[in-house]
């Protein structure tokens, strides 16, 4: 069993509140718009990290993280990309592949809007953890955590922080 912390859109922001949850996870997944590598450096000092770059990320981040990250976690096929769309509205960049070879979990960021929804046609779960950074229009900073046990995805929780300035 693996405890996963899923976050996105840090936009160079990391603090002790986020790191407290990092310490509780087995793995951390970042769905892009990292900003500064100090964010991912702080996370990867504590736990294994998987991530992708986002549209605001510069050359240094793009050299360290791919645009798409597809992997197996326990018995679950996971695909992370920053701009991916939603069920029935997938981004053209991923649409053909997602229909041809759907993962079990499809993760993206970008919108700063927390969403977890099934795609019943493709038998996948779409996850967007919202934004945990302070840059953007969102009113509440959010992350997701859940467990993967074999092929089971369980114990999904939303973690919320006020967007203090």
C-alpha cells in the first residue's frame, strides 16, 4: 500500500504546512507549474517525488521533469500531465492516446480548480488537486491524498489551506 500526496500549481511556493503532509506520504506527485526547483528540492529531500512541468515552468524545471509522466503505482496505471482537460473534454495533445490506451488515474493541474471525477466510458478516474500555491484566482489552496493498495484507489481526502497573503 502507498500513501500518495497529490499537488499542483505551487508557483514557487512551499511552506511547512505543505511539508507536514509530505512527511506523512509515501510518495508525492506534482502535476506541474512548479515554478522554482526549491519546491521540488524540498519535497524530494523528504519523500520520493514524481512530477511534470507546467506551462509557467522554465528551462531548469523542464530539464528535470517531463511533460507527461506515465507509470505504474502498485497495480494502477497513472498518467500525469499539466494541461490534460477533463472527461469528454480532453486536451487535443492527449486525446488520441487517452482513448487508445486509457490509464486508471489521469491527473492534471493547470486550472487551479479541484476536481475528481470518473470517466465511465474509459473506466478511469480524473484528478486535479487544484492549486496549493498562492498565485492565481483560487480562494482556497488545495491538495489531495489517497492510498493505492494493489489495484484499489481508496481513502481520498481533500486538504485545504486558506489563501493567506
